[in-house]
C-alpha cells in the first residue's frame, strides 16, 4: 500500500544521494532546482508557503 508522508529534513541526504547529474535533477525536479542539489534548495522548497512537500512510501517494501 502506498502512503503519502511529509518530506522532512531527515530525508534530504537520501534524496541528494540519488541526484547524481544535472540531467537527472532536471528529470526529477524540472527547472526549479540547480545542480548540485543543496540542502538550502531543499529547505527553501519544503518551507515555501505555497506548497506541501510529500514523499511516497511503499509499506510493502
């Protein structure tokens, strides 16, 4: 079963480890982010007043 859970600062390192190229960053986040993906970019994104950041969690894994 899939579940939406809030994207938190504790998840930043995992996500940053997946983003290994400018091309993949563009595929994942579009033009909103710059390579290399930084902690500050993720803080700004998560804390923006006009969005709610979530991650998808698969309880079956």
